[in-house]
C-alpha cells in the first residue's frame, strides 16, 4: 500500500509541475512534499529519494527547490535528500551523483539582493557539489562554492569557500582537513 501511495504522489507531483521546465527521471521516491517553484529549469536524476525522514524533527518538513527565471538546479542520480531542505538558484546549482543531504540544509547561489544602494547587480556564483558527498544536517552552502568528490560536510557547517576532493569540512567558519578514504 505504501508503494502505491508513493507512486500516486509521484504522479501527482509530475502532473503539478509539468508546466515548468522540470525533468524527473525514473524511480524517484518522494517521502515528504516537495515544491518546485520558479520559472527556471530543474532536473532530478534517476533512483533519487527526496524527503526521506532522517531523524524526528520539529522543523518544517517540506522540501523546496526554487529555480528562478533563467536558473538551473541539476540533481544527479542515486541521491538521497532528507526533509526540510531549501535549494534556491538564480544562476546554477549542480549536485553530483550518489550525494546524501541531511535535514534542514540550505543551498544558495546568490545574495538575492544588492548589498548597497549604489550597486545595481546581485552577487551570485555557481554552486557545484561533486559525487559521493555527504552533507550533514543544518548545513548552509553559499554562492560560488565548489565541493569536490568524496567530501564529508559536518553537521551545522557554513560552507563559504571551496572544499577540495577527499576532505572533511566542519564548523562555522568551516575548517577543512584532508582525509584518506
């Protein structure tokens, strides 16, 4: 019965979002509601699980993917995304294959506003997350950040700079240390 409900929810999700530029591959499982908003392009790879429960939480459980006009959010294959995530793009956010994202994670590629009255542009930068990455609960990833392959981001970290492959990143501000897999 759970499988039938999940399949019906996936079909409803597809029908609700088909007017937007949304590409959903096969074998997608939505455990919690997922809103895709904005006029940009969103692609979700095959065998992904979105809104899966990681731990009981009192935070909001809805997942939001917001690709604003001209923006792209691309999620690779075999990703597991827990509940209460917020991904907002005004440019380009790319998440590689086999990525695990914990609860209450926020990923932004822009400041979304001018920083002073004299500036007439928004600061933004591509966010790229490599393959085989683990991102713990309550992590914030900001604009212009590249996270390499085989990286672990610790719980509650604020990532404001690049993290090379095969490194561990934790804390606020983030501390980056190498490790061997």
